C-alpha cells in the first residue's frame, strides 16, 4: 500500500512537471508493488513450503520476475542519475546494464534448475546493483564542482546513511538466509511464526517503506508549490534541472517566513552565491536597495548574514 501511494504521488508530480526523476521513482514503486503482489500470490494462493525447500523449487513466474527485477533496478539507477544531476558515460552505462541483464538471465532460478547458489547469485546481484547506485551517488557528491549541487545533495545526507546501512543489511540477510540457513533468524523461529517471512527480504521492505515515506514528503512540498504558486510552478516544471529544485525550495522557504516577491528574488540569488553587487546587477536595483531587502530578510529569517541565510535555507525542510 505504501508503494502504491508513493507511485501515485510521483506519477501525479510527473504529469504536472514532466520531471524524469518522478517518472523513474513512480515506475520503481509501481514495479515493486507488482513484485509484492506476485510474491503474495505464490505464498497464499499456493501451498507455501518451508524456506529450506524453496531454493530447489524455482520461481513460479521466472520470465515475469526477471523482467520486473531488471526494470526495477533500471528505474532506481535512473532516479539516482537524475537526483544527483549526473551525466554518466552512456556506453559504459549500457555495457554495465547488459552485463547485469545477462548475469540475471544465467542465474535465473527456474523449475528444474534451481538451488541455493543460483538463488543467491540472482538476488545478491540485485542487492549489489542497488548498493552500487548508492555508491555512485556518493561518488557524484564528492566529485561535483557545483556548490549548489553539493548543498542540494547534502540535504539528504542523514537519509542516505540510513539507506546505505539498510542496503548492506539487505545483502547480508540474503546471504545468511540462502547460503547459511542454519544461522538464519527466520529458521530459528517457531514454525508458525516464520511461515509469514519466507520468500521475502524483510530489510528490503523496510528500506522501500523508508524511501516511500521520504518521497511522499518531497512530493507533498511540490504539491504545496502548485497550490500556492501555480504559475511559478508551471513555468519551472518543464525539465529536470537543479535550478528548478532550488526555486521550489526558495518558494517554500519564503512562504514559511512571509517574504515578499522581491525578497524572494533576493533570497534565490543569495542561495546561488551572488554578492550584493551581483544581486543589484541581476535585479537592476541599487546596492543600497539590496542591503535594505537583506536587512528585512535577515530579520524575518532570524539570521545575521548571507552565510547564515544560506545555511538556514539548506537546513530547512
């Protein structure tokens, strides 16, 4: 249900703004919801076997499982690339995608050709592909030369750390449950209780729920922009550039502190790193007028300098 909510919210934003990151995130959560449906179908519409026997049975829907898994990983990578404003080498990315697809096809657990090793290679590779996307995001953050991009990505630092920890635990859970079933906490539970946990990585569910909640909160802010500033949001929603994301946050920040339209323009230029002369030239006003605007802005925002204003802006919701 959470995945469906995140999918719906993202697709609603995509229809309003045509942002590619929303299209990728909406598709990812839609695919994840479908995967969950088929897992529940296997578990509850058929006779559910104990975990130790699952690895020799093969997947009930191998082709569909493969297609959904590849599409899910592709959408996650697409979202990460959009979110980090990256421009990765297309050939290298296509080569990596083809290699991953071939590996998943070779290791696909099918009826009559399945064992614990194949299961782990199939699901473990998917886990590593997701971990690699987080590693790519970290690499992009460390190597970007734009201060705006660094500030933008730094806002998600706490959640990023949580996601990395959960992703690593997700891989370890598959490793223990599949390759070391004797040490699996699920197998150590009572038979009645563990019945509800087989065929699903619990940490992956926790990670996806956390991502869904984070995404829904971000989409809520975008919808607030459309409710309060329909024209500005419409004009700024035609692409997927960093400036549009900053503009949305400027609108929210200035609404929160009850700033005027001109003060909002000054705040945006301060966030972009302009000095007083640069702001005056951009807005065709005198430096004295800029200082007057800044004085009122500082008072409303509760800060004392442009540096404090920038810090307060990026620390806001």
